């Protein structure tokens, strides 16, 4: 949730320092943002302000808006029926007239709000242009399972080069949930489909979907911060209770990532400042779906030394770990694995082999902010995999305060005399560490 406003200058400085790397990383990025017509029914001013702020930070924006509540309002005013089949509107002639009316009106409202927002972020002197046009080429959905969807269509292709020209000129591109055929027909489209297709065609760095309702939670009602494509697909299959909107948005995010979009973010639309919190804080407030290795576990390199030292320093101060000098760590860096999240090392561990198929597991550390998400177990699995590849079948560990963690993961206590001779000779009797071992055949 957003932090309460504070007058603490140090908190302000800390926030700026945290945001700075993300501001730099996003400069010049192409981001597609989708939101439903519900956003226009409520206080759109705050969202418009944040959208303009992103533009001033050098982010190239494509906005895709929905229009469902506005279309339904106009249909009711006309006394026309509202018909959905399999979650898709059947767009007859009356519905198409309402679609055109609603979308045209929304375009004017959005452009007006964005123009107002630019003044509030100090860009009124350099007006941010907004471009909308026939960038979406569509085709009819046709007759499916005996149902004629009339003027409901699907995306045929996106005029990516035309959109890029507008973005290169510094304009925000606004895409409505309609498309045009080469023969001049107009089709009612799903905003989610338009957003996903645009993000894929533009090779966007991010697709951001602002979703109505509460965010994704796991079985213990904890917020889901991150999903791989496989995990997202498993969630779709396992969660029958997912609402239709969340299901559509998850499918859009998965499809766009499979077509080359680097990251898709699902954010609660009602969360004030959600866009900024998701893009400019380390953990964000939404759910990230990514096909790329966002959080990487890999072998450490010499450039990771400083990050590892920063991670382990508090535990060295507490006496939990034996202090390592920078020189020693540089010499032993090949023994380490690290987990890196957006440039910050949040976990590490090391493997020191000895003769006889045995190795020491050492320096298992996870940053306090990330200890509740199984990263220690991921490290242990990676170490065991690396050990097996080197012909090692037993791991031992020396610990003073975390015996229970290793016992819970299959390590058994042994006497110091069972250690390899070289390790036994280096044993520090003043620390009086307990020794545990695990077979990993």
C-alpha cells in the first residue's frame, strides 16, 4: 500500500534513492497501459496526472482504454438489449452505434484530462501531444458455435510503424477498443486484446494492465508479487474462483510475454499511485509476469563482491557469520551463488568441495525482506545440484544459530571428528559451531 505522507527528510531521501535506478532504467522504454471504462467513471484526474508524469520521465506511452460501462449506459438509454456470449459482446447495429458514441466521447474526455494533467506536473510549457487514429486493423469474429457476433471483431494487425512515429515525436498514443477493416468496416474489440496485440507488435518493454477489484492472492491470502509464465498458467488452471476479468487479464499477460513483451504487470486500478509504486519501487504493488529471468540465481562474479559484502555484513557484526575480508571473498568468489533482483543481491551461498565426495555449504544468507518467499530453499536446491554435478554426495554445514533450519531440511548432527581433516584443523573452538551433514545421492 502507498506510504502515508511524511515530513521526514530522511524518508524522502531514501525514497528518491530507491526510485532513481528505476527512473533511469525506464527512460526511453515503451510501455503499453490498459485501463477499463470504469476508470473514466471515477476520479480519472489522479491517473491522468501519473500518466503525464511518466511521460515527463522519458517513458514512451501507449494507452488503451475500455468502454464497457459507457456502452451499456447508452444501450440502456436506447432501450436496446445487452447480449454477451462466452464473455464477448454481440455487437449488432444498435450496439455498434452505442460503441461509436461511447468511444468518441471517451476519447475527448481522456484527451482533456491528459491536457489538464500536463500543467500539474510542470509540462504546460512543453505540451504533451496525444495521438489517436486507425492504428488497429481488425477483422470480424464471425459465427462461432452458431452465434453471429455481428460487428464484434478481433485484432488482425497493429500499425506498429505508425505508432512508433508518434512515439518518436514525443506523443502519447491513445488506442480505443475499436478497429477498422481495409474495406472501411468498424469492429468492437476487447481492450485487453488490443493492449496485448499492441505491446507484442511494438516489442514493448512493459505491458501494464490496470484491473478492477482486489489483486491476486495466494492460498494464504498473501499478495502474489511475481509469477513465471508457467506459474501463471498453473494459476489459471487451478483457480476456478478467479473472476472473468482477472482471467482475461492473466491470459493477455501470458500471451504478450510469449510474443516477446519483456514484462507484464497487473495492478489494482483503484490503488492511488499504483503505476508509480509498481514501476519505481523494488517490489512494486502489483503482480509481475515475466518470460525473462527477472530474479536470477547464478554463479557469482568479481563484480558481485561488494553486493555480497553488504548482504553479509549485518550477520558478521552479530557474530552469526565469520568475517570475510574483501580480499578473501575475491579469491573465493567462484564458490558463491547469488540471487540478484533488479541489480541488488538479495541472497547468496557458497560451496567448498573437499576430497572424498564431501563439501561444505557455507554463507547461506537471504536478505531479511525476502526471507518469507522460499529463496533459502532455492539456494539449497541449487547448491545440491551443483554439488552432484561435481560428484559430491554429502554436504556439511557449521552453524551457531540456525540449526533448526538445516535440521528441517534433512541435515543430521555429527561429531567434529567426522569432518574432513583440513576442515577439522581450521575448526574454531571458541565459536563452538554445531556440525550437520546431509546425503544428497
